[in-house]
C-alpha cells in the first residue's frame, strides 16, 4: 500500500491531452508487471489514480495518460526527472491466445493504451492480427510513431465520430469496422477496451458472428481506490475489478455488466 518512488525517464506527447510516461525505479523495482495489469500512480500532493501499463521494458513501466481530472492532469505535466509514486502490480493480465488463433483488437479512444502490449506481442506471433480503433476525432489518435510499423504487419483500421478537414478514413462507430476485419471468427481471440457501451455493442456483434464468450476478453474499470479488493469501490456484481479484473472474459463479465444498468 506504500507507493515506491519512480523517476520519469521519458515523456512522449501522443496527442494534445495525452502523454506516455516511461517510469524507472529509484532503487528497488516493484515485482514484474504483466500486460493488462495496472498500477496506482501517485502524483505527490495531488492524489493517485489507477492506470494500466501500456508497455513493459525490463524494470521500466510505460503508462499512457489522458488529462481528464486533477490527478491525470498532474501526471501529464510530469517532466523527465520528476518523481511519481507507484504501487502494484494489481489485477489480472491479458491471456495468451491459443497457438494459431487470429487476434482481434477493438479499442475506443484511450482504451488503445492497455491494448498496446497485446498488439506488440501479436506482431511477433503467427496468425492474423486486426486492430480496430474508434476516436471522437482524428486529433485524438494515439501512438502515431508506431502506427506505420503496425500497418506493415497487421490490419489497422481507424474510424472517427467527427471528421475534420483532410480526414479520408471511415466515419462512424467502431463496430462497423467488424465487417472488414481480417480474422476467422471460429479461430479468433478478441481483446476489447474502451467505453462500456462500445464494448457491449462490439461483444454483441462478435457473439452474433460466432466468437465464443470465453474468447472475448475485456479490460474494465470502476472507481478503484485500494487496488487490493478491501474497499469495495470497484465492485461489479460478484467481481472486485482491482482483484478479479480489470481483464475479464465476457463469460464472467456479461451478466454483471448487464445488471449494472438496470
């Protein structure tokens, strides 16, 4: 429960309000993180927030942060050399797809950040990889430096809700991109992260196409405070997402996600 000091080793601007921070341990590193797990990042004097890792390089942690509140704004302002408190790792990790399975990644906005490790690992394995991403507008796109590499080795489709002058890509919901996704629904593992209405709609389409519920994996988020399942703020039905999630397959998450809206 005590934050460990990490130093900001690098800061990369992804979009107008989003940065990727590379954090290095000051002395002793935390236990190894796995893709999909999250850390509680503490901005000194402001507060802390849960953030999934967007990359892991040895003892270095990469976190992609969008400025949406006081804590995330403080984290986004951090510069190389500044200190951030880190505790973790917490939660569950993304599963490894069965050998030979196609991989389908569906993300909404900042939801692409926790899915980045899935994409990086999938680029190194056999099987098809399709990445479908939806943004509100083109200026919100993440990881612009990496997209060319992804597109050379995988199918990457991006759609926006509000096109700006010069945008030549698709416009509309990310679910519309499923019709052109290059994956076999009978041998596919789908990874989702983004707004819950987007994930729920995507799951419905995938189930209709024959993807089994246990092969549809989501990263969920609630109001996480302790990170250890003690406080109950992140409860979703029978699940405590800081402990039983954030990565949960639809076979377990489907019923509580539906009940939560009634």
